[in-house]
C-alpha cells in the first residue's frame, strides 16, 4: 500500500478498492460459427424449413416415379394395362430423384433470407454486432452454418427420394445406365444438395441487401419464378427477341435444371420455367422450320457443367453484394 493509500485509509477508515484489470477477449471465427449455430438451431423456422425440404424432395420424387411407372404399364398400341410392365431406364429413376430440387430452391431461399433478415426485423442485429463487430466474419459464419444445415437436410431428403423412386420402379425393373449416364447418380444426389446449398447462400445475400424478410423473399421468388416467366413470354414476341432465350438460359432456375440433367436427355423436372415453346410445337408449317432452326442455333444453351458454374457465379455475385451492403450500411 502506498503512502497516499495509507493517508486515505487513515482519513476514511476504509481500504481502497483494487484497480480493475481490463481483459481483452478476441472472438475467433470458430466462436462466431458456434454462436450462429446456437442461434439458428433455436429458431422454429429453421426446423420447419429444413423438415419441409427433407419431405418435399421424396414426395416429389414419388409422384414423378409413380407417373412414369404407371405409363410403363400401358400398351402404347392398344391403350390397355399390361400384366408385365416394361422395364424403365435407370436414368428416369435418377431424374425423378432430383425432380423437385428446383421447387425446393424456393424453400431453401426463404431459409437463407430469414437467417439474416430476422436479425434486422427483431433488432437483434445490434446485439449480434456488439458481440462480433467484424461484419464480414459475421456474415461468413452465418453463411457457413446455414449452408451446413441446408446441405444435411437436402441430402437426407434426396436419399429418401432415391429410396422412394427405387421402390416404385421395382415392379417393372430398371435397365442399367450406359457409359454416358454414369455421372447422373452423383449429380442427382450430391449435385442436388449442393444446388440447394448454393441457393441458401445466395438468399443470404438477398437478405443482406434488402434487410427485410418480405423484400428478401420477394427477390428470391422474383429471380426464380417471375423473371423466367417474363422472359419466356418476351421470347415469343418474334425472332428479334431470340437473345432473350439466351438470357433465360443463364438464370439460376434454368441453369440448375440444366445441371441436374448431367448431359442426359431423360431428365424430369418440376420447374415450370424449364418448358420451352417452339414454333413447330405451336403448329408452324414446314416452310417456317428453317427460320426456326436458324433462330434456335443462335440461342446460348450451356452444357450441364456450365449450368453448375452459372449457379455458382450467381451465388458469389449476390452474396458478395449482400456482404458489402451489411458492412457499409447502418444497422437501423
């Protein structure tokens, strides 16, 4: 005790309180991930949307597989049901497994938006940024946790879809895959899970840009449904709008559907935007077939692996914009 402390103690009769020692705690990325995991698992919306994804995938696969197996029991010449159904190509089964992936992209997109926008709507973003003031690390930790939850739930759903499709096709049997279809099982299961995971990260970017649940969900629905439908209508206006079809091929929903085909023509998709309308199907005469083929040749049609890269590019762009907005904007 110093001389001044002795004097103060002599005057007041009390011992001076010890000086507080400042302790610095540095939050690591692993700690940020653990915090985001606790937050997301405590939300009811996480369980509901994850369960919805895991159930929609096998349900959609069962519907598609039942329809194809039912058609295989009908004789194309007489239209009557045959006792012994024809065997179906295994490529159809794997296409049924991933048939509802484009539909579930909306569900995982809503989950990604709510992972960020809920913090702004409930004003809990202020407490989150007090704990983790480094906003880029905050967004990256949130994206990693949301991506992991989506990947696990979608992979479980696709495995159930595989089991449901195989059970429905077991009566008539399946023909084996040929050499050109070897990648289809991997793309249908792992590729479908990765597509849904990318959609969640993309939606996180929308949530950071809009910072509201309604705005983020509308952005996801607009990109996946409204914009493709508008471009499909515009492409019917004439040959001068053929470039619109090229733009439509580069949208996330069409690129995802292209990726899921794995280069095989036996793809089955639930996406309404994947249906193309040609002049021949509309009843054009033989004299118009040459201009239609010339216009179709100018349309950019990506391969299946290019479709996956297009979805990855969309995810990186929108997520980067969302992180930039969160970093530079006020929390209020």
